[in-house]
């Protein structure tokens, strides 16, 4: 079953001059797949990921996630969709520094409003246990190390049990040990929970460990 | 949109930067406190001036306007476009300031709605003689109980009493400054002459002071019959009717009504005290201009701080948007911060404003013994405080709205990609 399909995606940059970043990109992702997108810097892989993430709406082509056509929907509808169906992990950990670890994890669930506050807290602890961060739950998120922050970011991405988790170089800023830890968590999520993972990565070890690799070059998919 | 969640985020942001929050709050606090002090004090001054003018003057005064101008008989009978009438040196007609059926009118008006009291008077110019010295002034023949109800005369007495006018038909109550000029005290005799030649010696039974120079310098009171006697008039001779209303504002229309009903000249307090009313308007405008300026300055302070806040929080906004917060949520997060600052700063401002107003209202203020003012006049009215809070909140909402909208329009991709 396809959880995501992108067809005929074209994307242009207009600054400093018109330039086609993505050229007729077509691919599908199956449920539970652990997918890596690789390629040299500037090949358009991050650009593609942000289109898939629904945050970038300025493209040509058609994007469907979970069988729902997302192309052309208004920003706020897409935000609500992201909240429920997509999780993000970025290269820089991007936690909210004023909030505690627990609050950071809980925020997207509080926004979704599907569960009561108590249930959300329980679920947040459950996700923190998954990434082995329960003992830091009450700490200010800015007090954690980079690797710890990234694990919290993963817990946050998982809180609403999204269909797809997207990562933009999730290990790009981490040392070997932490990279391994993040990889293991991703693997576990995709294989045990059946959640789909799409990551953009430079790390060959990370890519080789995933189920499937898409290689891009000059805005086209060259191998998949 | 989840307001509770937005509020929580807003609160956390504010608490994380306590000093910055406090500075933004103090801007509003200062603006509102000054607004409260300014408006309370200005309105107090207005009230004081109005009171002192209204205390000593009637809300409506009925009198016969003596006018020497009248059309000549020729003009009344022969007018045409082709000719011009020329009459040299027309002499004024004999005219009395008497109000026809004055006492009946008093009884009628007394029964009308909204009327607090009516007092008939016989007033005349007078010369006071003490030995070879002659001082001009005015004399008012009054019905003491009625007049007292209108002007609370008993509270103006410096020595002696007004009641003595009832028992002593040859009694007179003299203005404080006039008494000083005449060098008379209670018990002394004073000789009064009217322009028409009447003369009577009266005994001073009291000395009063209104604290208004134009009254205390020239005015004296005696009974109606005494003045009628000096003038050589009958007992129905009345020149003025003074009316006080339950609400001074009613007087403006009431004067017009009376004028039509009795076909007689009336004057309301607004016309008689135009300078005070104009001064009041000017002070009101001034108060609002200064208060608004203060609030606008505070508003710009909040705008600046909120703008910086948004720029500092670009990353957080991008994360919120990435994890599913819509633009309305983001607006709410930042607008709520502005509103919290506005309300807390405003409430603190009201408190401080009240404190300063209170301190002002108990500060001794030396004005000399003529004026009944011991401290600065300050008015405490709930509506000023409501107004201050409303202005404060509106200013902060306006100041917070534009940075919030900017925050909502931020493109998360540009920030997350670095």
C-alpha cells in the first residue's frame, strides 16, 4: 500500500535567476518503508523533502499522502494535516528552549487535542521511554546535549503516531555513537510500528542501513 | 485554534524573559497611571470651578431686561422701501425692572418638575455711607429661608447670622470685603442710599464670604421688605427670580421653556458662565491629548519589544508551524503576550494612578481663606479607571497585532533549511 505518492514534481527557484531545481520527479513510498534520499549537495533532495512535508507549496505536480491529495490545499489545512499525519526531525534539533523536555514532546498532541492532558502526558512518557530519555523529562530542553535533544525531537515527531516521519539530515550534526542511536530508533519505528520513514542524508552508513535508497542528481532521480 | 494552548505558550515566553516583559509592562503602567492622574485632577478642577460658579449663581435667573433701545413711533407706523425715517435724540422710556406677577410666578415654578428651589429677590444698586465715605455696591432683598435653600447661605457666614434678618427688619448682612472697606462689624450701623434717592440706616447683623471677589466686594443682603421700603415700592415688587434645578444640565432647556411660557427674559448658568464651560472643554481636550500621547508612546514601546520578540523567536515559530500550528495559533501566541502585558500593565497603572491621585487629593493647597479649597481637587470616578484600562488594552492589542501578523506570515522552510 502506498502511503505517499509524488508525481511530476517540478520546482523552480527564481532568485537570483530562474533555475529548475526539480525536474519531473516521480516516486512512491510504501507503508512501513524506511527510505533514504541521497545525493550531492544542491541536487534538490532537501527541496524535495520540504515539498513532501507540505511546508513548501510552491511547486508543480501532484502530491498525495495517505490517499489524500495535498496539492493546492490552504496553509492552515496543511498545518492541521502535518499535525496529525507527519512528524519531523531536523538536522538542528529545534526544540523550544523555554519549555521542558516533556512539554516539547506534548505540544503537538495538545494542539491535536485528541486526548486529555493526562493521557497526552502518559503518551509523551511512553515516547520518551522509546528514545530512552524519561529521566530528563522535567529538564529545560536547552540544558540537554545535542544527541539528547535529537532524541527528544524524535519523541516529539512520534507523539501523534504519524503515518510518516520525515528527517532532514537527522544525524548530520551528531557523533558516531549518537548517530547509531538515532538510526536504531528509526529502524525500530519503521519495522515494529509500521510507520514510514523518509530521510534525507549524507551519511552512507545510515543510508545503507535503510530499506530503500533514492539517489538524486541535478534535480532528477537517478536510482531507486 | 486552541486558545488555551496558545495562552500557555504565550505565558511561557513571557516568563522566560521576565525583565523584557516587565519593561514592556511598565510602559503601559506609566501611560495609564498618568492618564488616571491627569483626568482625575483635571476633572476635579473642572468640578471645583463649576461648583464655585454654580454655588453662587442660580441655574436659571429670571429678570426684566431694561433696554434703552426701542424703535421710534415713526418706525413702528411708517415703513417703506423708498423712504428713510430719521428721529434725533429719542429719549428712553420709563421702564421698571419689576417682574409682573413675580410672586405668583414663583409659586407656579416651584411646583414644576426638576426644580429644587425658587427664590424671589429685589435687587438694587446702592451706595453705602460710613461717615464721609461712599462706596457703591449692590443690595439684594431676599426671602432668607428660600435663598438659604438655594445657596446654603448659612455656610458662607463669617460672623453674625442670616437668621437675624427674619427678626430684625432693619438688619443687613454685608460681604466680607465690603465690610472691611466700610470698617464695620456685626452690630455697627451703615447708611444705604439708592440711585433713586431713597435712604435708610441699617444695622449689620452678619458678614459673609463666598470666596468670590466680585460678590464679597459689593454684595449685601437684607430682607425683601426693607429693599422695597428704600425703593418706595409696593410689596409685590420683585426684580429677580432665582431657580435651582436638581440637575444643572436640565436648566439649559428649562430656561427656554420658561421664557416661552411667561414671555420674560431668562438666563441659564451656561450662558452666564461661558468662560468656565469653554475652559472645561479646553482642559478636557488637553487631558485627552496628553493621555493619548502617553499611551501611544507606550504602544510604540510594546510594538518594538514584540517585534524584537518575533525576530528572536523565528526558529520557534518555524517549529510550531512544522508541527502543525496554523497561522491563527501563531497570531494568538504573540497577540496574547501583548494582551497579557496590556492588562497586567494597565491594572498596575490603575493602582499607581489611584495612589498618586489619592496623594494629590490629601496634599494641602494654600489658597487663602476666601476659597473653600484645602487640598488639590481630585475626582475619583470608576469610569475613568474603566476608560484607562480599555485604552491600555486597545493600544497593546494594536501594538501587538502587527508583529503577530508578521510572525504568522513567516515561511518555515526558509528558517528550517537555514
